[in-house]
């Protein structure tokens, strides 16, 4: 019986991959002391009124803090389309953010992710679902 080369490589990869030791210090499966940030909920917004000389997007959200006293914060992301790349436009330690820089008339998508700071780095939780925001002229 002949085994195709691709199948043999796949089996080998599974055998080798499953035997690897987890060594990421921020891996909650490999380190039970690591807490994963909860997902932000209830993301809402207000925008500058039509005709306002200074354009802005004000975001608010809900988040249940972790049980621990670890330092945490939020990263605010923006994109010009739902499935495009999201860029960080701000970091805050409160559950609101007033975005003024680079806000112009147009359509945007925003999402927010909580993170917790550990000695080995920041562990970012899952970003909330994006919301559509239209800034009027």
C-alpha cells in the first residue's frame, strides 16, 4: 500500500506539532495564573453635528473588569471598511474615548479590545464587533 507524499507530510506535521511544549508565558492554557480580558460590550457612539468645524467621534462601551487587580486598558481600532485592516487610533484606561485626530467627514468602522498588562507583555482580549459610524459634513 502506497501513502501519498502529501498525506505522509500531514501526518508527520500532526505528530510533531502535537508534541510541542507550550512555552508562551501569556498562554492561559499553559499558565493558569494568566487571565484573558473579557470582550467589550455595548459599544455606542456620538458624532459631531453637521456643520461643526471640529469633527469627532465619541465612543462608549461596557466592560466587566477582571477579578484580579492587574493593570488593564482598551485599544480603540478604526477602519474605512468592515473587512479592511483596523488601525489603533487610541489607548485609554476608561470605558470611553473621544476621537478627534484624523476625523473627517466620511464613513468609518470602530471596534474596541480590552487588554491586561503582565510582566511579560500585554494580553489583548477579543475585539468587540465593529460598529458603523458616519461623520456628517
